[in-house]
């Protein structure tokens, strides 16, 4: 038994409940709510007398994985294409889902749709689950009567973005592992190995090379202040992630820095441009206006710089400036985009051109993500060789001098 949530507050807890109905029968169920009092209120609204309301799981935004959401949207599109009504499709998906939070969420959405609310409106009840692009594309499908097609296009787009994210993570995993090993080896040598060599060198009355002396000073400083320095960095990192990172101004600065790094810049740009052009093509195929499509494209991008660029294009478009001219005014869009969009506008095949641009940028991003580790590997090997080799040389260089002293 479910009712539509009464507010758009963050629903982050799964509750299991037991209640007595009007016939005196015991009823059980699950609910998503922000507090147990909300569950009691909903049970009373259903003429149920609560006996037990127990908290099961506290759900964070990371629980709602994008892969599960993509699979859900694709299954919904399949059921709609088979001719099943929307409410029945949602209830069927809820009944078949293996995870209780997803079952509760789908039942709540189905109840809202059954009461006459649009599906896109019901998705806003769960902002942690459905990103803005889902709500916008589904709204387009409802307005055009092509909900199944829009859901399929949305699932395909999100699958491509998810695949690209996985490739980027895979490409960055190797450099991070190598860098971590290099740091660990350096710390071990400075804190455990070098002090033993220092004891040996101290027994000889000889002047040590300046490089070895410098490393000994670094070793003593690391042993004395290293733990406090590491703790300070951890505290600062946590504070930055929790306090500053969520603020738009800091995310803007982070993304601006990424767009200045040579290898990362192209990957970020191709990924964002591919998503923007794919969203535009999808809205054009659905019959929406270009201004509405630009709104959806800006919402779909998580990069604030590209969001502002798209909104600037929309403002110019509202003033009567052609799309290709507006794109040419933004430095984030390559000149090739402007030329192809102009061809699409003049030939009346803008949606096809937008699809080709999306495919081209996505392909470039995928290829760059696949070759990223190969491009970074030589640099890492050189840096790691210099660091570890320098430490070894610094530790063993005095041995040659000690030999001459002892002689």
C-alpha cells in the first residue's frame, strides 16, 4: 500500500511497517520517508493503525546508481512499446525489482501517475534519483506523445555517458596506482631505510655529499612533522569537499583548471560537447523548439562553463541570431561545429548534423580515454625513475667516499 509522498523533501530512509486495517487484519509494507512520523501520517491516511514502524536503511544519493536507473528507463520504454499503460508498466517494474527502495519509489510514482499527475512531475519528488535531464526528456515525451521513444533515446544517451565515465576511470586508475606506489616507496625509504644509513654514516668522521645531507634533513622533518602534516591535509581535504566543493564558484574554478590541462582539456570538452549535441538532436527529433532543446542541453551538462556557454547561445538565439553564428561566438565550441551547424540550418537537416556532431565528439572522447593511460605512462615512468633512483643514489653515494676515508 502506497500513497504519493506529501512533499519534495529529501526521502532518504527506508522504513518497514506493520499495521492493522479496518477489518482487523495485519498488513505489512515498506515506505520511503524522511522521518517515521511521515510514515505514521501516511498509514493513518490509508485508515491503517500502525503497530510497528522500523527504520531499515538510510539511503544516500550514491545508492541510486546510474546503471540501475538506465536499466529501469530502458525496461519502461520496452513495456510502453509493447502497449502496456504507463501505470501498469510502473507497477510491473516495481513488483519485479529486487531492491526494496526502488520498489517503494516506483510504487509512489505509479500512485501519482494514477492520480493524474505527469510522470515528469512525479520524478521531481525524487531529485536524488532522477537528474534534471531525465525529467526534461520525459516531459518532452509526454508533450509529443512519444514517451517510449524518448525513454529509449535517453537510455542510449546515458549508456554512452556511463561507458565514457568508466573508460576515464579505467584510464586514470593506472597512473594513480603508479603514483601511489612511488609515494609509498619514497616515504618508506625516507622514514625507515635512510635513518639506518644515517646511523652508519654518523660513526665515520667524514663529510657527506650535499644531496645526501639534504635527504637526511628531509627524512628528519618527515619523521617529526609528517604525521601532523598528513592529518592537516586530510582535514583540509574533507573540509574542502564538504564546504567549498558544493559551492558553484569553487566548482567553476575546478572546471576552469581542468580545461587548462592539455590532455584533460580535450577529454572534458569532447565529453561535454557530445552530451550537448546529443541532447539537442534528441529534442529536435521529438519536435521541440530549439530554445527548449538548449534549455535541456544546459541542464544535462554538469560542467558549469559549458552550461553558461549554452545559455549564452540560447540568449542570442532569442534575439534572432542564427544558431551557427551564436555557436561561433563561444570559444568552447570548435569552428567545425559552427560550419556543420550552418550547413544543417541551410539544408534543413539540423537534427542529422547534430547527431553526427554528437557521435564525432563521443567517439573522440572514447578514443582519448582509451589512450590516456598510454600517454601518461612514459611521463610517470620518468618521474618515478628520477625519484626512486635519486633516493638510491643519495643513500649509496657516501659509500664511495667512506671507502677512500677508511683507506
